[in-house]
């Protein structure tokens, strides 16, 4: 049997793992177990697609007795906001404690690769002895590491935990999801009278719209009953005095102009937290009375704060990389937030980019792709009856006010709303001289935040995907190495250490013998192995594929790496220092309107691909007359051969739009056939934008109908139904169905 000490093992690896510190080999297990102490249980009750439409938030139309009671027993947060208005980016930020733009997980249904040190915060809880369950929502913009949860699935509850263990349990209710509003006939339950629904001014007041609003309210009532049953079970288990209960919605209502958008209707959500009396001093040492029953807290809270707050409540040190701040527990931030921030990137199959910053009174939104209208189509969003009703009425010229403005050709560069006096955010103050100082303050704060967090939104997605995962190929986590430690014998067994060469990897293991097969455990310290037992281990890193399993029994030879594992070059290391700040400066040209065209033309030949991309977008959007177009054409004809796929797509689309489809369309076709996944997707979006000029490419388009997001766009181009409903061009209000 090979006996290897840590020192000898490291000697064996000398020169083979350049740049990796020993702590990296532990795959996160360098975190020491906390001292034995009583800690609170924590129950998260989450639901989907819900604004603060509860009775406790003053909504007189709502019927929510159970959650209203929870608010009476705990704290109602009146200023809780999500960092996005779409579920997956929100959950990415929530589980990591980092803004999705900072770790490249802002694009809906992308597969991100966060920095090596980033973990799902539940893994830290497991390290410190918590039993963590998730029933059953993950959706993090990366495959959830198997080390994140003790149990995951529709039967994962706190009552499955071993005796004496504190628990963290997430239970997600789906009944409020936007899909549950779209019933083929009628509503699931007729609890609310549509005639009494409050219709926001950005919707037309029609029976169909009122029916959707009533169905949304009905679903909240059904969810409220489910939450009540869950809280009843907690009390019956005798745990309500030992458990901190959170209730939250993942973003705003699933109705149009709410979900997916950076208004309060998309980002402002309910947050209720009940802290039992015995835990109030722990949860707020400086002011435990702030957690008494029936309290209202107007502190600004972002969901990026959830992860550090959870660790604070559990008595676990908050990792320095987390960008949120704790608002409860011994590590509560000394100063409350002054601002919360929001981000909108590609939504389903529609590329876009907006950012927002909000204080307690004003909401500022910066639109970086003003050429994309508010009413841009996504196949899934078009299934909402209210959206279809609005399109019909717009085509008939019957929309007025804010509802009509929603169907304009483009968006303003900036939006500013006084949410105290304009809660529906329909009066844009960005051009009002009275609010100039507020506008400049909010603009400056947004740009400061984007630079500080290293927001990746201005790197075009196809280029970014190639940075993080060249050739669309996933990195594979190295197989664990199982090393017996000094003192192990065949007769008595002993300790084994499990290591992984992949930086940032986590390790899971189980012990099996003839009598039993144990559950998989998170590796945090050496494991004692008895004679006759098998130790089975595998490793994972967020954004990588899992390793293969390895199996070890006392007496087996120790597996030594034949060569050093390939070090993954993290995508941020490939970005030139200062580029993100420079891109913001480039996009400030949008604020100058037509005056920015000349500078955009000069930037078409810049050395940075991302700068060239935004220059093409600017030139395409701002060039209106023939002389301006003729000046830009020769440069764009060069750029259709650019090394950047994003630049090639943008240049080819502009040329097609300007009557040069014989030059531009072959470029798009080539990318549709040979580009990476997001390259094909963005090329298909460009094909959709040029309309009838793309007809020579119909066969190539048909060949891509099953190709992810590119396929969703292809369905629209070809007029194929999506989930038995017709889909539309975003230009429908001008050209009708295609």
C-alpha cells in the first residue's frame, strides 16, 4: 500500500501545477468548520413573478391572509429590489452574492463561469453543519454544483434532515409564474372580480386585460394558501420559535412591462422576514427591537445582499469576493444602502442591454441599445393574452398614452422617474431641466457601479462566449486524488485526504460497504475510512463539467497525476485593463445624438473589437441620409471580415439594411452555418431585422429551427407557430405579420 504524506505528495507534484496554491487544491475545503454552537434554522419561501401585490403592502384587491399574518408577526421590507427582472439572472446573483453582470451570467439561459473562488452560498452553510435542501428551483445560469445541496428535488424538505442539525430549506411556489396566467379558457380559480381590478395606465382597459390581472391575483391567493400550509407544518414540527422565515418573490409580475423590465413593476418585490424572539438580538445586535412583530423597514435591500446576510445569520465569515452586504446578523453592514441597481441583458432570444440605479425616490434607467424598441418580441412573452391584445389594438390605432408609447420605434438613451409622485413610471423626467442635477447624480452613480463591479454587459455576447468557452467546449473538472494519510493500516483503517487539481473545485464523496451506501457528503476535512469500505468521490466547479468518479479502498495504489492539470485561463484575464471604462465613455456618445456620428465613424477602426462593435451600432443607427451612409459603407465592407464575429454580424446587418445585401447576407449565412452558438443566434436576429432581403437564405434558416435561441428567431422568420400560437416580427406595428 502506498502511504503518502502531504509533504511527499507535494514533492511529487513539484513543477507540475504552476501557479496553484495548496489552498486551491482543497476545492473550498480550506474553510474551517465553525465551533459547535446553537444556530437558527432558516426557511426560505420563494415564489415567482410577483410584485408587492399583497394585502400587507396596501393592495386592496389582494386576498393574502397567510402572508399578511406573517408580516404582522415579522418585518415587512418596503424597499426590496431584485438586480434583474428575470428569474435566472436574479437567482444567479442571489445564490452567489455577486451581480450577474460581474460574473457574466446576465444573459437569459446562458451558462456562466464565475471566478474560481465563487461558491453557491449554501455550500458554506453545509461546511458549517447546516442541512441544506431545495424544493426545487435552481436556475442559476450555470448547472448547480452537486455539492450545493444535501437534497434537491420535489421531495426535499427540512424534515428529512438528521436529528440535531440546523437546516436551511428553500421551498419555491410556481403557481404565480406568468405561464399560469395564460389559461386556454377562463381561469383556474375565480376568486377576484375582473371588474374591480386596478388597470395600470400602461395597459388598455379591456375585458381581456382585466381577466389577466384577475388571474394573476387569483394565483397569488392560491400561493398564499400554500405558504400558509407550509408555515402550519413548521409550527406543528415545533420549529417556528427556532426558525427565521423569509418570504420573497423572484422579480415583478409576469405581465407586460413588468417582468423583464427595469421599472419598479419589474424589480420591486415583497420581502417578509420573521425572526423569533430568541434570535432577534443575534439578528440585529444593535437594535433587536427593529425585528419586533409588525415592523416596517424602509431600508433599501438588493437580492445580492441575501447571500452575505445568510452567512451572517449562520455565524459564518462572509467571503471578501461577495458584492452584496449583510443587512442582518453579527456582520450587518455599518451603513445601509443608498442605492440599488438593476440590469437587463438579452431576454430570451432578444439581445438588449439596459442598466438602472434607484434610491428611495428616483429610478434612473440607461438604455445602451436604443435601437431595440420597448415592444421587442420574444416568443415566450408573446403568449401573454394582454401582450397580444396590446398588439392588436396598436395595429388598429386604438392605443393611447403610455400604452401607445410602448410601441414606439426606439427608446430614449435615459429615463428618470420620480417614483413617489409617479409610481407607474410613465412620466420620463430625463429631459426636464428641473431634474438635471438628479439626472447627473444618478448617471454618475450608475457608471461608478458598473466600473466598480466590472460589469461585462458592453462586451458583445458572441465575443464574450468565445472568451469564456472557446469553441463552445466545456472545461472538465479534474478527477479527485485520494491520498491515504500517515497512520493508516490495513487492519484499523485511517484518514484519507481528497484533493483536486482544478482551481476552485468542490468535492463530494460517499462511503460504501456491503451493508450500506451512505449519502453523498461535501468534503471539508480528511475522512476516516474503515477496512472493507469504498470511498467514492467526484469533483465539480461552477461552469465546468463534473469529473468522473474515482473509487478507493485501503490497499489500493495511490493514483498520482501523470501531468499537471491544464489551468483554465479565466475569461476576465483576457480583457484588456481599462476596456470596460473606455466602453462606457464610448457609449456616452449616445447622449450627444447626431453629434456623436463623427466620433463613431472614427472608432470603426479602433484596435478593440468591442469598441468597433458599438461604433458599428452607432453608425448604423445614426446614419440617415445618403451622404452619411456612403461615407460609412467602405469601412463596413472591410469590417464584414473582422476577427470579431459580433463586429461581422453588426456590419453585415447594416450593409443589408443599406441595400448591400449581396455583400452582407453571405456573411450572416456563413455565421449561421459555422459560428458558435451565440454567434448563430445573433446572426439570426440580424437576418430577422433585414426582413424580405433575407429570402435567399430561407433554406439555411429552416435548417436552424431546432438550434436554441437561433431556432426561436427562425420560427418567427418562417411564420411557424410557437407552442400553437403565431409569433410576430417586432416590426409588426409597421409591416404586419410576416
